[in-house]
């Protein structure tokens, strides 16, 4: 089409007319005189718009998905990192709560025994032939070799090596461990020895107690505490060790019992190093209270016997109880006059 003056005039007139129609329709609202014309246009061009939209929309969605894919991936990665961080915070919160509870119990146990302690956390377990763990306190914290290590439940072991920030603890279950001990109540003295890792699994008893006096009484269920070493090192007195679970019947100069330890050596976490012994021997004061015995069931109720008769007496028993030569009373029939 040539760009002539007439073409420009027609185009201008169409634009003016379109603008005028738009203005009139907008100001008229629902009562616009062009409402009918708008409906005719929608009826004519609506199917064309829908058809073109059905063709163009999938292409547009595909294009948007391609262009937005890197952003969606970044958002997914960010959400995954945030979820992982929240999970770690939740796990750390649970661990902190559990360790706080362990520390509270540990302080209570140390208070009952009069021990001055330095709290620590187990950070690794030994991989060699010895039963050892590493704790996160050392010489900078006043830790020295041959100090007693305990948990809230009882004896853990003794310090054997000390570094500036860490220390190695030889567990009471180690085969080289030998601990002076005594029974509660009777105060009989003996030696607790470790049996190594073989006693930790399958329901075994990792500690063995040898009573020095073979004639001294000992029973299953008795508990054992540390006797205390000379100079209170390496073991302070009164720390709970374990419960007598089985007693060997073999004769000899000594009697041997197998102990179930109070401490779970396979799940050590919060422990304490005793940096100062108690002023006096706590004896059995640190032992946990004994569990209450189960209530005795009440006897089943029985029927109340009649006065003068035993509960199990029947007609046969009544006949046997009647004096010889007497007859049982009979009822005479009543006759009319």
C-alpha cells in the first residue's frame, strides 16, 4: 500500500473513531449504547481467541518452564539447606537437653558423696587392646593422672594419660583394671576386676568381684562400692560399681561374684573427673535407693460361714458331728381334730 495522503486521512479517521467508541463505552458502563456491539464482537472473535490461546499457551508454558528451571532449582536447593539446618538444630537441641539432664544427675551424685568434680564429655573411644575413652578436658583444666572418673550412675574408670586439652580414661571393664571394693551392709572387702570387651555384649557381666574372705556371707542383689585407695588415688571411696548378679559355687580361698555395673559403658557421654576427694568416706550414701517391692496381692474373699459351723461343713459333716445315740429331728404332719 502506498503511503498517500488519502491513506493517512483514513487511518486517522479510524483511530479517532476507535478512541471515541472506547470513551463512550467506558463512560457508559453496563448501560453503554455499544454494549450490544461488544457482545457481537465477543461472539465473533471469542472462538478465534480461544483457539489461538490453546496453541500458544503450551508453547508459552514450556518456554517459561525452561527459563525458570535454574531459579526453581536454586529455590529447591535453598529449601533443602534450610530443612537440613532445622533438622540439625532440632537434633542439637535434643542432645543439649539430654546432656543437661545428665549433668544435673551427675551434680546430684557428686553432691551426695562430697566429691569435687570437673565435668567432661566423651569424644572418642579407644581402638586398641585397652578399654579406653578420650574426654575433652586436660591439664589446662586441672586434670592429673590417676584421678577417678565417674558418671551420674557410678564408676567409669581412672585417668591414665593427660594432654593439654584431652585425657585418656582406662575403663573399669579393662582386663588390667583392679579396684579395691566392699559390699554394702556387711562392709566385706574384695577386688573388682574387669573382663574386657567380651563381657559387654550378649548379656554378659563385664566385672568380676572376688571376696577376700571365702566364709563371709554374700548374696545376689548386694551392691558394691569403691573402697578407696591410699591417698584417694586412683580411686576415691563410696563410688557405686555394680550389683551382684551371680555367685560362683566353686570352692577356694576366695569367693567370686559376677557384677552387673551401674554404668552403661557402651553409651558413655557426660562424665566427671573427681579433682578433690570427699572429706569423709560417704560409705553407702551414694548408692541409689532400692526399688520398692511389688505390692502383695490381697487374698480372694470367701463366703461367711454360719454361726457354729465350719466353712466347709456339709450334711455329711453335720451327721459326723452329732453325738451318738441321738436322732435327727423329724417333722410330724399336722392333723385336724
